């Protein structure tokens, strides 16, 4: 079998078009322009790339983009003061504090200082609780993008066996909640899981979110299963710098029914969902 390639790049472009139309309507009908503030502390090169790309796409869909770049040694008090200022700024509807933060900053404290209604990352403890209890919340962007691709490919996910590999607060745990919400039977696997290969072999849906290059081989995949690869890993191969996922693409694609590529799968969907969440936050703020 050769898998259908789920084209996240094309899907994300369609989502951004819909966001742009919504932004246009907000402007013409209500005179409102959604605004997204991104806060970057320090000079992590990968974070700088993400933040630049988020800013560019925010502007492309017609929204205001505000970037706050702070020194790596910024104090917690100064960061919290900036977040407070953004929480109280009526022109800012979404706030994203880029992670990871430098070690001297308390990540939980910072995340929970963002107003829940502006928390477009969906990381605030209120949003985590709302998602876990099936209530209206801000949903983390990467898992939301994965869910949209799965729904688009399968229609209903009801009754499917899903295995999420990885238990991070950013991807693994919210992904499991979303799949449960769509009536999947969900297993969360992680570094201590016994017989991981056997666990993965039972799955109709495999979401790989461990951050280990090409860790999932094709012989772990049930024939016809769908593989959603969240990994973005840089490796050296044949003297070249290459981007690979957490799944071994070629061997998985030979067995799976569908698979997301890296790059061009989950990555573009994450930013598209961030823009969609910002519009949602803006609409909720304006009744
Ligand atoms: N760092 C890596 N992924 C993310 C994300 O989705 N949101 C934020 N704020 N930081 C990240």
C-alpha cells in the first residue's frame, strides 16, 4: 500500500483564506481589526524563525501583528508587567508567549498570567480545564491542526483506536483530549510505555509527538492506519541539513493509508490555527 499524503500546506492555505475573509468582514461590518501580540524572550534561533513566520502570516491575513522581543535576562517582573499591559490593551485580542522561556523564568506562572480569553495558545490552566471537561475553550494550535486534518480525511473519527505518542502539555495531552472528544478510544504512550510497537500496531490513528527523529518505523503501523507526524527535527544526512519528522516517512508511507509529510504537514496548520484562534478571541471579545 502507498499512503495518501495529507497536504497540510494546501489545507493551511485554505484555512488562512477563510481567516482573511472573516477579518475583512469584521473590518467592513464592525470596524474591528483583530490584533495578535507575540512575546519572544531571548534569542533561540528556532523560536526566532517561528516568530518571524507568525508575524508575516498575521499581517498577510489582514490582522495587526505586534512583536515584543525581550533580552534573555529579562526579569520575571518585567515580563509579567508586559503581559499585564497586553491583557488590558483593547486592540490586542490574542497573546502568545513563545516557549521555551529562559530557565530563570517560571513558565507556568507566565502562561497563567495571560488573560484566558486572549490565550490563543490554549495553555492557560482555565483553558486546559475547559477543554478537559468538553467546554468552550481556546484549543492549542498544533493539536487543533491535527484534528482538522483527521476530520477532513476521515469524516467521523467515532470509535477509532488512536495512539498519541508523547505526553507534553503543548501537544500530547490536548491531542488526546480532542480525540476523546471525537469519540476515539485513546491511548497516550510515552518514553516509559512497555511494548510501544505493540501499542502502536493496534492504532487506526497514530499521532507521533515525541521529538525524536524517525523514531516510528513502518513495521509499527497497522496497514491502512493514518499517521500524523508532529515532529520537526533537524538532522545531518549525506552531508546535508535535513528536516525530518518523528515517523520514518518512507517505511510508514509504504504501510499507512494516509500520512502527513515533514515539512508540509502539521507545521503550516499550527500557524493557520493560531490565526483562526485570534479571530475567535476577537469575535468573543466583541460579543
Ligand atoms: N514553542 C513551540 N511550540 C509552541 C507553541 O505552540 N506555542 C508557543 N507559545 N510556543 C511554542
